[in-house]
C-alpha cells in the first residue's frame, strides 16, 4: 500500500514539474482524435443516416486511437449500444481505407500511438494508463502502419505543431 502511495506521489511531483509537456501531448492527442472523427463524419454523412454516420465516425476514431471497439460496444448503454452494434463490423475496413488514402493522417495517427505507448511506459509503475485491449490495439496498428511512417523522435512541441498544421491545412 505504501509503495503505491509513494508511486502516486512521485507521479504527482513529476506531473507537476513536467505537467506542461504531458498536457501538450494529451491536448495534441485529443486534437488527433477529434480531427479523425470530423474527417470521417464529413465523408460518411453523405452515405448514411447522420446519426449512424456519427457513430461510425466515432468508432473509427476510437479504433485508430487505440481503443477496442468491441470493448466500447460492451460498455455502452442503449441506444448507443444498438447503433454501435449496427456498424462495428465496418470499422476496421473504414479505418484501413481512411489511412490507406491519407498519408498525412496516417503519420499523425502513428505518432499519436507512439506517444500513447510512451505515456504508458512512463506510468506503468504508478497507474494503469492503458488497458490490455488498448495495448493490443496500439501494437496491432503500429505493426500494420508503423513501417509506412518513418520513425523519428518528436518532442511534445513538435507533435503539437504537426497536429496544428494538419488541422489548419484541412479545415482552414
């Protein structure tokens, strides 16, 4: 018990000192998620009912940011659960199509997944940052797309700038 409390206090101190860096990464990661969902919705809304398009866009975003869609489905309440049930089989194919046709987004997604892994490694001694299914999904996506994106180290500012430039290019 004391070891866990000591670890939490160490994390709090580290977060307090390095919190701006972590906050910048989390903010950029959130922007990647929201941008992905917006790009998907803009495409899907012309193909299907807007409510279903919204759910599909959200689940493609979840999938590409390391969340297990089946786990999201199981934890959801009605009526969202039924809507996810209708589209969850389409999610991997839609996600692949999206990244196969958009190298800039693929690069953002891969860097975002690397940052999520790094945060998980940094916190593994003190808190459970990613679930087992999230780790598995991130590993799967990095194996699938990681070789398509040259690996280079980004700091939080570079990642944030990359995300902001992408958003400005796409949405003005």
